[in-house]
């Protein structure tokens, strides 16, 4: 069984995001092996440490929304020159 816990929180009016996560908190990752081939019988069990912790910090610099500039394209400039 793979258990995960993740928490996230925003600070500073949404400019700072902090995330914390942990995987396999009960340390139960592993597998069992059983093989029966006529005369040969084999059994095995393996457990490995897959616990992992993660901390992420994101900070958003600058302005939130930048206004778009109004531009005139080359087509409009050429139409002005041709008096259309």
C-alpha cells in the first residue's frame, strides 16, 4: 500500500506557495515472491525503503498582469500609404 500526504499553503497574497509531501508514511512498500516449478520451490519477501519527503517553495516575482500594447500591423501601414 502506497500512502501519500501532501499539504500546500499560499502566503503573501498568493505570491509565495509552499508545498510539503511525504510518500509511503507507513513503510509498507515491498513484494512477496512464490515460485513452484515441479521439484524447485522458492519463496521470498523484499521490503525496500521508499519513504520520501519533499518541500517545494515557489515565489512569483513581478506584476500579476501586464496590459497588452496596441500595435498596428504592416498591412495597415501599407493601406495608409496606398490611400485605401
